[in-house]
C-alpha cells in the first residue's frame, strides 16, 4: 500500500495536464502511474469502466474519475496561490466559465482535430464553431492578463490545455487569427515553470511495480 494518492495519468492528455498542474501547485505528492492508452492496465479499468485518465485514488480509497474533481480535491486541501479565490469573481463564476469549454468547446475540438473519426464531419465547420469560444476568450482577456484578474486561477489552468490542443492542429492558421490576448495568455502558461515541470516524461507504469513520485522535487 502506498501512503500517497495514486494518479493514473497520460502525459499528453489535456485532462491529465490540468490535473497534474493542480496537484503540483498544491504540493500534493502522488504516486504517478503513467499509462499508455492502447495498453490500459487492469488496475485502471477496475477503477474506471470508461478507462480514461486522469483517475485519482486518495489514501482512503475514494476514487476521482474527473479531472476537474481532482483539481478541486487538491486545491481544497492546499491552495497557496489562491486558484480558487480569483481577484475578480467567485469560485462559482470560475466553474461557470469552465463548463462550456469542457462540453461545447471540447465537442467541436474533437471533431476539428479528429474529423476522420466521425462520419460526415467537416473539420473546418467545427473549427469555425470552436473559434467563437476563442473570440469570447480574447474579449475576456482585454482588461487583464488572466481570465479573472492579474494572476492565474483555476479557470485559466482548466481550459489552457484544450486551447493548446486546438492551436496545434494548424498552428499557422491559429497564429494568423486576431487573438493577440489569447496568444499572450497561452504563452504565459505554456512557458511557465509549472507547465514545463508537469510535462516532464515518466516511464510507462507496469503492474506490480511502484509508480513515480510526483512532483518529484516535493516528495
């Protein structure tokens, strides 16, 4: 038995990215089990029938299968940078901002990036639909460098991995759009020590072996 929470993660998954960033900033050390999605371990499937990451098991055995729940779990225990207490707005406002990105925007993102998976889908149509959310994001960032003030908060970290994924589908096209504020905001997050450290590579976890401590420098 490990004294730490167990985190099943996949480095490039945007949901796992945001969970890892919250765990890192909250100084919550976990046993990280890096999985390969085409070789999902039986232990993960036993915890989550859908087999998606991230999944966190706390020391009491409570299972968290949603990345936003993992973020809240970590930050409610320790929130040294006030991610749940933005300069402007409330936690309820943060969660309300995140909701359409997790659902409607992600719907269009998937059909833009992975159009081949969906019969009769035109990628450019869903790129256009997703772009309306980028327009809103750019407007929200007109008066402050982050979504709810001058410092980063839960909402910024929760949606940034999806904007990163969207931008990388066609970076030349993305950079040609009139989203100056979005580009500056995204760069500030992706170039941060927080993001680069949480994107460090870990070996694939093998059943019956210990995972990697994450964050390693805080264990």
